[in-house]
């Protein structure tokens, strides 16, 4: 949710980005959370939880995040920073965003 909101100019944009990511994780039950200060404060604990993913699942999650970033064909500095944090937390390479 935080990544979907990061590059979204409008709520519809965030929903589209979240949907693009969700499609990459069909077995997961995901809900777009509202963009609130609490959402960003929950990012660090969420990354701690994600560190428990197996490498294959971590790679799938990073792929989903990249699809969220690319959903509107525009990549912001905030999106790249957030995606980089996810990759560092999961010990996964940063995907090409082109």
C-alpha cells in the first residue's frame, strides 16, 4: 500500500498500482490501505515481517513491487527509494525499472 501511494498523484492511481502488484501475487489476499501517517510508520515492521520470506517468495514480492512502481509508466524518486528499501530488507537485487 505504501509503495502504491508513493507515486500516485490521485487515489485512482494508487489503486491501479496496487492492482498491478496484486496481480503478481495471485495467492495473496491483499487490501489497499489508506494513505495515512500510520501507513508509513508501519513500513519498518512490515519489512521485518517480510524478511522471513523464502528467497523465491521474496523475489516474487519484489517483482510485484516493481509492477506497482511501473503501473503508471512514471517512476518517482520516492518510489525508487522505497523499492530500494524493500530490496535491501529482503536481500534481493533492485529490478530494472525500464
